[in-house]
C-alpha cells in the first residue's frame, strides 16, 4: 500500500534534514538480516556529514527497494555496495552497486516503469518505479549504469544541505567502512 501511495504521490511526505551516513549505517543493520547469508553488504560512508532533505520513511523504502532488487538479480549470491560521494559542493551521490546479472539497454530504458519486466521476463512490480518517484520527490535524480553479466549501479544525486542550514541535530558516524556477510 505504501508503495502505491508513494508512486501515486498521495502519501504525505515529511522531509527533514538527515545525514545519509548515519541513515545508511542504521538501516544497514536491518538490511543484513533481510538480504540473507549469500549476499555481502558493504556500506562506504563519507568522512564528513552528508546532509540532505529527505522523508526518513521514504529513504528507508528507497534503500530496501534497491537492495531487494539487487538481491533478486544475484540468485547465487554476491555483493551489494552502498557508497556515498560528493561529486560537487552542492550534491551528494549515493551509488548502489551489485554483482548481479546486469541489464540490457532495452531493460534499462523501461526499468522505472511500473511492472516493467526484467531480463528473465518477470515483472518488477512497483519497486523501481517507486524508487524513481521517491528520488524525484526529494529533488534528486536517479540513473542506471549496467551491462548484461556485469552487474548494475544506480546513481542517485541529491541536493546537499550545508551544515549551517541544518534544522535538527544529526548523529555523526565513524568514517570507517563496514562489511558483513
């Protein structure tokens, strides 16, 4: 129901300033249990705060949808990597990469459409369409880089909020990377 409401933009959005480092590390603990033992989850935060304006519930939904999509494209296991970067002073990039089957150009072209089929002709449901809607509502962009047999990377660019404009305190996280099976 939440995915339908998000996709149709009927779910109320309550954006606040969050630090993507802390948010990713926090959700990573739950993701590890959800993804199963055949999937390695790697989270690479920034050494500095990465503040953006985002609805926390929608951020969690975005991360879960991308992680589940990646897991489903790795039927024999593999690695999912969440990496934060700063391509400019005004933007934060979240790259979500997997070592899965990858996508052809034809599949990439329709990936964000509701119920678009994947390489195995299975319906993708609303997962990626919801991801696109969530990112757009956060004033960001999402793009796909992929090739069959070489995995997939989703690149999400979000407007960065300067620390002096923060509206609420955020937790700092350690700059070390985390990896777990």
